[in-house]
C-alpha cells in the first residue's frame, strides 16, 4: 500500500520496509517504549526525537473508569427526558436496548482492532490502513468535528445546569463558559496522567450517582418513599407504555420507538473513546480487552436500567417535565430524574443530582477535548493534517492538537445570545449523525481487517482479544446504524421543515464531501486485503508487552480492586 495513505507524508514507511522485530525490541530496550514506538511508526530515530510521541500514562484504573463512566454525560441525565415525553417508557427502554446491542457489537469489533494495534486516535488509522486513505481522511476529520462540537454541547449544557441555582441566574452565562473552558484545557495540556486522574474521579462520581439513582428508583417504586405510595408499573397503564409520535395507532407508536433510537445514539456518543485512549494506555493488550468487555455491563446498568427506572417513576405526560422542556428551564429542572425526586417528596436530592449533572457535563467536555486532539494527531500520522501537529511535549502531550480543538469551544459563547438550551439542542442534532458515521466506519474497517487477517495468513485464534461471531457482528452494527442514519430525520416531512431537514441530514454531505475530496486529490484506491498494512507499529508494541509488570493481588481487598480497575 502507498505509505502516503496513512503515514505522515515522507516520514511514513510501507508495510514492506518496517523494521524487523529484533530491531524494534532493541529500540524499546535502549530508548524506552515511547521512542521505540515512534521509531517503529516513523522509521527514523531523528524524526522520532524531533516530534516526540504520546506517552503511555493512562493506568489500568484510568482506562477501566473511562470505559465505565467516561461518556455518561448530559444525554443520560437531560436529553433522555425529551425522548421520554415523545415516546413513552416502553419505547425508551426498547430504544436504548436495541441501540445498546448495536453499540456493543461495534465496540467488540473496535476492541479487537485496538488490541492488535493500540494506536493514538486509532479509528482514522484503521480506516486508512484497511479500507481506503479517503475513508481515513473522512472519518478522521468527521471524528474531530464530532468531538469539537460535542465539546461545545457539553460546555453549553454545563452553563445551563449551573443556572438551576437561584444565585447563579444573575451571573452572565459567559462567565461560567469561560471557567469550564479554562478547566478542561488545564486538565489536558500538562500530562495525560492528569487527564486520566480527572476522568477517574469524574467517572467515579457518575457511577456512584447512577447506582444510587437506580437504588432510589427501586425503593420509591416499591413504596419506600416518604409518601409510602407503591408505584409498580402504573404509568405503563396510564397514560400508557408507548406514546404515538407523528401519527396515530400502531404506526405512531412505531415512530415514537424509532425516535428514541436517534436520542439513544446521542447518549451513547463517545463510547469509542476507550479505543482512542488505547495509544496512551499502559499494558494496552491487557487493559483494552478488559475495558471493552465491560461495555456490555455499562450499557445494561447505566442506560437500560436507567431508562427503565425513569419509566416507572414518572408518567410521560408529567406537566413539570413537559413545561421545563418546552420553556428551556435551566439545569436539572428538565431532567426526569429531578422531576422524579420532586414527586417522591425528597427535597434535598434535586440540588445533589444537579451538581452531579454539572460534574457529568464537565467530565464529558474534558473527554471530548482529549479525543478531538487525538483524532487530529492520528490524522497527522496519516499525512492528512499538517505535520506540525505531531509535535508533543516532553510529557507526551500533542499540545498543538489540543490548542486547535480547544479553540472551537469558543463557539459556545453563541449561547450567550441564542439561549443555552436552544444551542444545546442544535449541537445535539448535529453530532448524532457524526457519531453514526464514526460507528459505521469502524464496522467497515473491521470487515476489511477481518479479511486482511485471513488474506495475510494470520490465524484469529492467536489474537489476544477475539470478538465473537465475526464478521457478522460487524455487518449487523453497520446495517443498524445505516438505517438510523437514513431515517433519522423522518419527522421533518410532516409537514416539511427546511431547518429541521438541514439539521438532521447535514452530516451526510459533510462526510461524503470529505471522502470525495481526498479521493480525488490523492487518487486513493480501495485497499486489497493482501496489501492492507496490519503490521506497521506492531513490532514495538509486541516488544513493549514484556516491559509491563504483572499485577498480583496481595490480599482480598486488592483482588476486588484489581477486578474493578
């Protein structure tokens, strides 16, 4: 394959001239893992030392908690309320479950590729190596745009959440936006370990909160609240389990269910960031499979049980929830969780939940600044972004990539005039399609990766992590996300709304325009399976495996902790 399709211009090297494993092992032993990986990727020690390389500073507990709680953001706490009022409790339960199954299928495919080659940014490199350089370009810039816009959405959401408290409503929203932007930049710019510690703490708070809310829902549903009112599934009978949307009868209920798939896609957005972090994870061949397998439990406990809990606590026609959504009420006032707490007459919890939602939004902003910067870094390694973006600090931070991604967050100041809630909804609609294209690209890349392994004589039974039922699992996720992408804007046609149509489908021409530009500009070709580069960079990673110490629990407490993290 042409080296220009996936490496940094003339710095790259094709799969045919990669250094032997002995040379990679020697370089790792002499110069360390970081420089050894850089030399194996760039093929030249002088360039490796000139640009530097990212550092493997994310510990096992960082990776596990990023996988468990890294993207629990405003979608689960705030965005789910709109889907609930549109479609009803059974619809959101089924919608989050169906989408969760497809997400898990996609993540298993991504996990296998990221364990084979845990590279920084990962996804653009997989697409460029296994499918087509044009797809690597399209998905890379699409992912960066997705991360940058979601960064704005989460900062905007955080500024909304703060206004839940009376004292904050008199302060200009620009002040809160500025504070959050400075905070997330500081957490990303100094060292990846600082980012990892911040995400570990943020994720722990969110996990504890979700578990607490699920226990709260169980107690209230069985009549353990102050009112002693046993709820059961009464709201599934009155006003009903499924609400008709944009129609009547069975057709309306089906459309209501389908509308929840789009909302669920936003809530799951960023689930792939554990693979993006693989390039900076300690002992990635051990930690990445462990994290990917736990995606199933994250989907089950956080999203599926969370949507079920909301459905039994409040009816979909709850007046306070409808009013809060229609009026763009600040903060947790539009959260179904907060409404459920009010209905249960537990006065102290709304402010606590609102504080956790604020922490959640800030955490997601922090995470998407990290992933956006790494996508830029991956594009630079592919030769599809300026080479200067490869420059890293002595601590392995690609600071130019962080600066460029962080600059997009200034768009959030639009909320000072347009209204934070309106801007958040606009951003939400934009990033849903971008996430779907990311997941479809991952599925396509895996299908080609699977074929490349077979064509080049690599037995999948020898892989450290092997996803089940392949390549059918990848085909399933690809078809599922393609259907949502094509029909996600069904609601704009009755009656036709130009603005909603553009919002729902603008991501499609953006992706294909990026693909066509690089296809025409570089005249790239679809990569035959026997020519796909599945080895460049692998020798140094294989050599590094021997340098990671084996963790052995010394007592029962450590055994439990090592299982968790």
